[in-house]
């Protein structure tokens, strides 16, 4: 009787341990910023209106706001437009 109880307890513990291991393997890793998959977020290029992954986008702070661009040409175009508009 005690053997059956011991074996069933060990099986239950093993089940919960394996379940926890598979959950950590399947879940996305948390980066140093504390957000999961933050670099995979899509951001909008204000010039050509395309979405770009944040990890590959060029970024520049203009007018106190952070803007993302798909290329250096789009960044230069945005800077020209922003400097041409009166503030």
C-alpha cells in the first residue's frame, strides 16, 4: 500500500516538474528590458508608410519624439520635411 502511495506521489511530482520545464521552453524569453519580444514589434516608417521590425529599423529622436525609419533615405527625407516646417 505504501509503495503505491509513494509511486503515485513521485509520478505526480514528476508530472509537475516536466510541465514546468516544457512551459519555460515554449514561452518566449524575457530580454533585459523586461518586455517579451519587444524587438519583434513592428513600427511605422512615417515617410514611406511601411511597417518595419523594431530591431532592424533606424531610429532618431526628432523634436523630442523617437521616430523609426526603414532606411537612411527615409530618415533624411523626414529630417528635411521636419526642418522645413515652421515651429
